[in-house]
């Protein structure tokens, strides 16, 4: 059921973006997509911090900088 809703939402979003591009308002579509991608990245970052793997990534990056 969830995949059907996700697919329907993607089709609706694509139709809305196509309409905006036809009206020469494509910048609005990019703005909306940037907000969506920002929240997706924020959710992944929050999930990574919750599991504790973010600290490990930071420490390994710090070691790489010191090795240079």
C-alpha cells in the first residue's frame, strides 16, 4: 500500500513540475525539490547520529586529516 501511495505521489509531483516548466516557472520546481532533498538528508543525518555512527565517521575523517 505504501509503495502505491509513493508512486502516485511521484507521478503527481512529476505532473506538477511539468506544468510549472511549461509555464516557465521551473525555478519553483527546483526550489521545492531542494527543500525535499534537504529534509531527506536531515533525516538521514539524524538517524546516523541516533545510532552513533556519526561519531565514528567524524573521528576517521579527523585521523585522515592528521595523516596528511
